[in-house]
C-alpha cells in the first residue's frame, strides 16, 4: 500500500496573491510533482509582518492567530517566500511568548512551516527538477530566507539541474536590495539608491535572467532594472524550477532592450 | 553635539547627493566585509568564541554592581581614582576639575566615543584647555570641525583629496608645493605635527575598550600607538569609560580581544593592545603622574533589566555598521548623533529619548546582516522593533502611515473582504498596467516610482483563480 500523500497547506503570501499568481501555481506544480497533496486555505490573507515590523503588535497577533487557525490541519505549511516563512517560523514565537496556549500552537506551526525551495530540497530531499530554461541566470539571496531560514545552497542546487540554464553568481548576493517591506515606503530615496546599486551588480554579471525567492525583492529589483532599461528578465525561482517560465511574461513585463 | 537624528531623511538626502561621500562609502562597503570574512575563514572556532563572549558579558551585566566595585577597589589599590558620573555634564566637570587642578593648558586625546557622547572637546575649549586629537582619523575631523561618522574609522566619510586639502589649510608652516597625493604622505605629515603636541601636553585622555575588574586595568586597542604616547608622558591619564566595559578577568579579556579586531578590521589583533594599571610608580621610567577612570552612565544603568539590556554587550567593533546596507548608502553623519548605523538605531533613542531619534530604528530594512555579523550576538533588529512598538504605542509614527496600517489590518483580519479587495485590485491594476507590464507612475506610490517602475499585477488574484480551479474539479 503506497504511503498517503503529504498534506501541504500553501501559504500563498499577499504579494503573490495580488501581483503574481503564477508563482503560487508554480509552487503547487512543484509540490504535486513531488507527491504532495496541496490545499490553499481560503481564510489566509497575510502573515502579519507589515504590522509586526511597524510596532503594531495587536494587529500582528490578530493576523497570526488567523494563520494558526487556517493551517492547523496540515502536515506541512509551505511558503514561496523566505520573508513570510521567517515570520511564521521565528517571529510568531516572539509574538506569543507570553501566552502559553498560543505559544504551543505557534511552535507546532513553526516546526511544520518551510520556505518553498528549502522544503523541496531539505524535507522532500529533491535532488533535481524536470525543467528547462534557456539562459544565464543570476540569483539574489533574499535577506530573511538567507539569514532567518538558512536558504542558500538549496535554490542553487536545484537550479543547476534545470536543463539549458547556466548560473552566474551575483557579487554581493547577500546584500539587501533595499525593499525592506515598509522601509521602501518610509525611506523611498534610500531604498531607491540601494536597489540602484543592486541593479548595477546584476547587470555586471551579464546574466539575462535574475531569480530570487521573494516577491517583494523581485518587484523592487525588476522595477529598477526596467526603469534603467537593463535587458534582464526577472522571475521568481519557483517559475523556473517548475518549468512554467514560458507561460507568463517576466515580472515587470518584457525586459527593456528586447523584443 | 546637538542631535539632528530627527532630520534623518534630510540628512540622508544630502548624503546621497554628496559625490565624495558616495565614493568613500563605495570603498568601505566592500573593504571591511571582505577583510572580516578573510579573517573569519582562518578562525573555525569563531562561533564558539561568540558564545563564550556573550556568556561573559551577560554574566557581567547580571552582576554589574559587583564588578564595578571590584574594579574600583583595584584601581585604588594601584594608586588611581574612579569617578562616577550620572550625566555628561557631571563627567565634563570631573574632567575639567582634574585639568584645572593640574593647570593643564593642552590635553592630548586618544579615541573615545564616551568623550564624543559628552561633547568633551567643546567643553574643554570653552574653559581654556586645548584638546588635541591624536588618532589620525579623529585628528582629521577635528581640524575639519566635524564629528566622527564611524565608531572605529571616524573619517571614513572622506576621500584622501579632502584630507590633503585640510592639511594644506591647517599646517601653514610647511612647503605649500609638497606632494600629498599618497596616503603615506598624509600619515607622515600628521605624525610630524602631532609628535610635538604629545611632548607638550599636560594631560592625556583616552577611551577604554575594556575595564578589567580583577586588576583594575583599562585596555585600549589601537593601530597607531597614539594612545600609548597620550598616556605615558603626561601629568595625568584620564580614562573615559562607560559601565558596560567591564570584564571580570584577564582571561575573559583575551576571549573578547580575539573577536574584536577580527570583527572590526579583519586583523587578527590590533597593532597595539595597551593595558593601563595605575599611575607611574617610583621605579617606573615613565608613565602618568595620576590615573583617573571616569565612568559615564548617561542612561545605561536604566537599560539593565529591560528589553534593551542586550545592547550593553556591545564591544564597539563596528561590524554592524560595516555590513549595514543603509549605513553603507547614507554614511554615519545622517544618523545625527554620536552612534551611527544599527548601534545608533538602538542606542540613540535609548540615550536621547525616542522622540528625538524616532527615525533611526525605522531606517532599517531588517535585513538582519548586523545581527549575523555581531560578535556579541546582539539582536539588533529585534531591539529596533521594540523601539517601533514604543513609537506606535505613543503614536509617534506619522499619522498617515498609522492610518494606512490600520486600514490594511482591517482588511487583513477579514478574509472574505480581503479576498474580494485583492481580486478587484489585481484586476484593475493588471488591466491598467497590461500594455507595458509595469507602471512608470502611480498615485500614492510616488516614492517608489520616482526612481523605479512598479511591476503590474498579472491581472487575477491567486485566490480567485484557485477557487475557480477547485470548482472545475481535478
């Protein structure tokens, strides 16, 4: 008798929901291909990070409780974002540190929650993906995924198995792109200079494609690259790993300087 | 110095337009991190050392009163004196009283951030005592009438052409046609000028990287040797320190020293590590006539037992600012007070009041790089977030921002309404943005679209598409 499939709840994230559903469906495709049964609880909205990082603990808690309720029943919770994944895995524990019943639930949730690519590589032990992408890609390490969740080698390992893709390392890949959630709203001028530096580093690699695992960073970097007219296509790493990049234009539309 | 932290945005705007500053920061951004990474690669036990170091400082902070008393007893036993000052004003008066009693006209100074915190130079000058900074970086900014922009590299905001120009203006007696293009020429000239001042100084003031309780010693680490000269040839050596500099033993000191230089400059050890224990004894060939340690509290003891206590583990290596992308973009002066970067984002609101420095804990992307490189494992982003919570509770954050957040939270806690709004928003924005896939400008997003495009949504929300897929069946 085959083992029952792993039940995965997909936490879509608010930016994927609003800006780029393709990433959500790419995640579903990857998870289903790896033998998971995926569901998407409709009561999810956001992880609460904007409130949490703005000092609004009450609203952050209310939203976090919603997530606790929505994802109680799954074996795993998978998030196509290191930032939202880090919020659930680490910061919910701080939010509920003084409320033992909720803290236990938050711990239970944290233990089962993974960023998408690290779930594929570390939990499902995926060694390779069946996908093709013709191009030279460079990869930006989004801060929360890298430093809160240890996502570093996993995307590189899986990207190396994509047929036709050559990975070119990005100097300063671990330096923040300047998005920073509410930071880009509160300090747009500084944020813009940071992403300008990042865009220059990306362009200098000569890669035709930029990949990362977080929509916030991707919107920021794609927006700067198109404004500067740099011929770089920007995509979420899940789109390339799932082999669906051909189905949608890159983030921010067709890259400048290309037909 | 008068804080300008509330003008952080304006300060940052100026910094972004300053070509020399941007050139200097560009060199710093890769220089310090690369050197640190090279040093760490040769120290496999770095993380174990961090744990030890953290445990040492945590223990000190839990028993601070005890170690301060032991330290004082040992300083007295060595023939020195300890002065306890609650406020910068008390500390200034204490230093001036010593200088006046010794009829000091000139004091030489090694680097001290505590002296910056109490604006000691200005105070001494107002009272007829001339302070001479002897650390090269501090000397440069002193003659330029500036403040340090970095805690270990105070003149990091300058390029060498600016320094050469300042030297030509200040060192009047020298040949105006002398070459000053090379950094070595600048160092040699500063050394010649400063040597004379060392010999004529009455009192030497240094900071303290550490205070060792078991011996009553203060410790400075430098690369120029100026700190040694400052203290050995004077009537009195005055050490400016803050309470959290205490370590119990010399053994503990050596653990922390193994982390400090590597984290700061990527050196295994600074060129000079100087322990000062009491004044000159009868059979010593040199040394200061008197030895004073002036402790400034300035709000630190009030941090004990609060969510900000961890900040007192800081050993001032500067790794957090060396790796901070915001510091690396705007430089240290934008932060508007003594401590820039992530340290300043936590410490400035603590020491000055959050109403005077509310921007600083907000001006972080929470990228976490500061915490990841901190040798003392200080959770800097978490403490910045604590400050944001204080600001939110006291309604100090800008009103439009708070209302916007509340409106968003209203939606985010009502899933059906949220789903509907997201579905409509992605349709509308997707439709308007469809021709190019991006917006060059958008109402309410002017800050973003000033310098970059906003990618357009694909046109449908994930949740609405998922619901359709579910309805259609597998």
